[in-house]
C-alpha cells in the first residue's frame, strides 16, 4: 500500500468515513443525456433550452431537446457541471451532477479510456418543470435584524421573551421552554418566540414538538428564512436529509449569508452523497464565520478523502486546529497531520 493511501486511510478513520472510489479526473469529456418529462407539445419541447455551465456559471455548452423532449450534449472540462433548463412561463430547474451519483456512468469501461487517463462519461438527467407561472420563494432584499424584529412587537411580549431567553442562557432550558410556550399562546403571532422555542426543542431532540412549532412559524411568515432553517434542523435530526435539503435550499436562497442555513444544508447534502454541493456550502460557512462550528472542517476533510485529495484534507484539518486548538481530538488530528505531511 502506498504512503498516500495509508495517510488517507488514517484520515478516514478519524472522521469515521469509508474511503470511496476515486472520482473521474478533471478535464474529461461528459456526454449528458436526458428527457424533459412534462407532457408538452412538440413546439414547447423545441422551445426548451438546456444550458450546461461549470460551478462558477461559465457556459460550456447548450442544446435543445427534440420534438419528443429528449436531448443529448457532449461537454469537456470540469468534473462537475450544472444543468439549467429554461422555458418561458416556467421556473428554471437547477441540477448539479455528481459523478458518484450516476450508476449508468460508463467511465469504468476500458473502451472509454483515452490516452490512458482521459475518460468519456455518460450521465442521464431527466428534467421536470414545475407549475407554469409558479416560482420559488424570492430572496428578501435584506434580512431583518433581531433588533428590528423585536422593535415591531408588543413591548410586553418582548419583555416576556427576554425573560425566557435569559433562562435559556443560564441553562434553565425547561423554564425557557415553559415561558416561550406561554408567550406564543398569549401572543400567537410572535414569530421569533416560535423560532427560539423550536430551536430549544430541536436541541433537546424533541423533534416532533419542534416540527409543529416551526410549521406554525412558517405559516405565519413564509417570507423569512428562520423557520425554513428550523425545519431543516429538525429533519436533519430525523435523518430525513432529502426533505431537510428542500427547506434549507429555500433558506439559503432567501438569506445566502446565513451561516447556520449553509451548515445545515451542507450536512444534509453530505449525508446524501452530494459531496460537491456539500463542499460548496461548507466552504461558505468557514468563509463567513471560521470559528462558527468544528463540523465543516471535519466534513470537508472527509470529502477530500473520498476524492483522494490528501493535500485538501490536510488543509481542512489544519484550519480545524487553528480555530479549535482545544478540541478533545486535537492530539489525534495532529497525529494524522504528521502522516499527511511528514
């Protein structure tokens, strides 16, 4: 076994992940095929445009489906690509291909090897448009601060809220929950009270109660991101990562700089094996607030392991130690780093 393999195996043990098969190399040629699944007329199928971009949005190819809705296109360059499909009157679906997600990939066939390294990959991706004229929740111009939210509320309700928060901060979670439940019953439209109550319940793994609270808040104010984040936390707790992603993607659309939304979405995507998108979210977390939580660094290290990227894994663990030098596993991480970078 090579030294690099030993190092990566050691790292995998640290983060509790199995090593995955190496991803296809950068710079391959991908053949993307699929079908628009809506029951469109021939004219509507021909009016659809399929656009392929890299992760930064740079277009690398486009095509149109045929009169039955099927399309295919070959692109060269990045390992991961974005597929966009447009049609007037419909919201634009957005897809990101992760090579590990597609069992129909032909990259493992010997006849597809070119020059010993280049691989020709085939991906199959169907596209379905949503209801005509229905779009996703639009981003707000600027999220309201806590001070702005509380300034618009009943002063008596705010006073009761602050008492509950003081109990929470002092570690009296039972008392805080009791006070917040009383508050939200008395002031049924006190949005932030529901958010705080739901977060405490979720932290205590009282997920069913927390879900009811967040759904109430979501029904009250669907244009604010916090209840979507709360639902994502609850569903992550329940290991329903696909549903969690749906709520968290809306939260990130509405508030891209929400560190907690990006962290929770990154976790949900990672658990589904969508490593490239997870990495994008986790990198955003450490960019916005490097000391927010240790999880992004460990998860990024695990992703780099799956990509056979020892250097990236070492960078992530060094950043982890920089921001969390007193972590319980700090000595073990340092030991792994000596193997990654002797």
